[in-house]
C-alpha cells in the first residue's frame, strides 16, 4: 500500500517516524554501544584508568576463563545451586500461596500486598535485616533455637562454610517468591471457574482437579516463571554484597560479584568484560533451552 492509497503523505510518515527516533537513539547509546565496547575491551588487557595500559590480548582473556579461572566456575556452581533451590522451593511456595489466595479466602487482598512486599524492598536493606537474623552471637535465629532447646544447632550461619550458601539461598528465596506469586496468581485467575464447577459436579476431588485442570492450563505460566527465576537468580548481586561479600572464602561467590571484583578490586577491566560476555552467552543459552522446552511442552 503506497502513501496515496492510505491517505498519508510522505511527510506524515516522516513526522510519525520522528517519535521513534528518541527511543532508538537511547537504545543505541545506552544498549548497543555499551555492548559493542564490552565486546571490544574483552580482547584487551586494561586497568580501566590509563589508555597507556590498553594492550591487545587477543583471546587470552577467554582462554584464561576457560582453562585457569577456577573461582569463576566455582561462582557459576554457587549460582546454579541457588537457582535450582529457587526453581523448586521458591516457586513451590509461590504456587501454594497463589493457590490459597485464589480460593477467595478472607482478606485475600491483604495477603496479596503482604506477599508482594519482599520483592520491592531494597536488596541492601533485606541483606542487613537477614544479617541480624543470622548473626552468630545475637542473631534472632540462634535465639529462637536456644529457646526451644536446639542451641546445639546455633552457629554464625553466613560465616560458616557449611551453611553460608544455603543461608544465602533462603534470603534470596524469601525476597523473590513474591514475583512468582503475583504471576502465578494471575494465571490461576485466568482459568475459567466453570471448569472447576463441572469437575466438582462429576465428583472429582480437589487434588484431581488440581492435577487434571490447573496444572495443564498453567504450564505456560510455569515456564514463564521458571525463565524469570533462572535469569534473576543467576544475576544475584546486591544480597551477596550486603551479607557475605562472597565469603567465607569463595563459598558464596557468584558471577556478578566475581565480575565486579575483577573490574574494581583487581583493575582488570578487559578480563571483567570477557567474563561478562561469557556470562551473557551462558544466560542466552539457558534462555534458548527453556524456550525450546516451552515450545515442545505446548506442542504436546
């Protein structure tokens, strides 16, 4: 269809396009160009300060990541552990709470607000609060354990290598379950009530209704929540900084703390850029895998 047949002149099309230019300009300046620079710098050795230290390294940074940086792959393992726990426990809690609230319980609106509060809190604030809960000498958790006669289990939860990663995962799951709760609740409320009523008339139990009606219809929502959980958890940063800082040792080191430590702490900006590229490719691969799984599940 040409401009004359549509009733629009070339000038109208041009003026309409002007509204797109600011957004495109911001996208190019703040997304495309930084990505280009990160890729470019990943092939150099640079301290991030002096241009005189900018030395071409070729693939040396990537070779070091793949063959010699054991801490990087340890950070990936730690992030994977937290992600798996979040996928199972965090989303199971979110689904259970969403299912309960969806059943038109009293004060349902209040519960929705309460459950959505943790995700909107600052990660630094949440970390400080949980630092106090997990504190070894005066922590709330150890106090409760002592009161109920389980004082032998008390410890400095975030400073003990045996419990630090699990304790950090609990903090992350507590802060993040609200996002899954809201999305899953929206999915549950989109299921026609007539399906439930017909199943009950036929004598189906609540458990059978859940598995035969709710779960199949919620599969697209489950996949969406799982994708967001993986991408969000793998990029965890502020909670780690405000609680363990990656310690004790490297027991709670995660990819984002490793990248920023290399960039700021050790002044290896080129290597940090290479880590960022590798990490981005890993997240992209995970996203594509989950999308393929989603397509196959929907096809069946």
